[in-house]
C-alpha cells in the first residue's frame, strides 16, 4: 500500500470517527459506532469542565444539546477545546437555548 493510499484510508477513518462519515471497508460498523460515542462523551465532558456555567444552566438538556451540536459541528483540525466550548455557547445562543442576560444581573461564573 502506498503512502497516498494509506493517507486516504486514514482520512476516511477519521471522517467516520469524527465527522459522521460512513465506516470504511474492513472496519466493524458496531465497533466504530461505539468509538464515536466514546469520543463524543470525552468531548462533552471536556466542554462541561471548561464551561461549568453552561453545564449548570442547561442541566439535563446539556447532554442532548451537546450531542446535537457535535453532530452539526465536528471539530476541525486545529480547533482546541476552549474554542470548541466557545463555539458550543455561540451555537446555543443562536438557537435561543440560553436565557437572556438581564443588564442588572451578575455573572454566576
């Protein structure tokens, strides 16, 4: 197998794991699905740690909302977790999922 072929297969695997792509030939779809869930849970946990304010505000809605965000916005190359958490907050705000801040309220961060 040439380097180009190997790189193409690796890119296909990454698309399946991180961006909702189809499982590449030769990979067990069930095992890939389990890994996708594990990687998403890790990403969700890190964002919850970085933005506990969002985690507290959303409560039980954090998990499903983050999963919807993660499906709609796979992390791109070079995007760190701090930027990912900021992007999640912006995604929530764009959809009206965050309460509007009153000018007289204090930050609970």
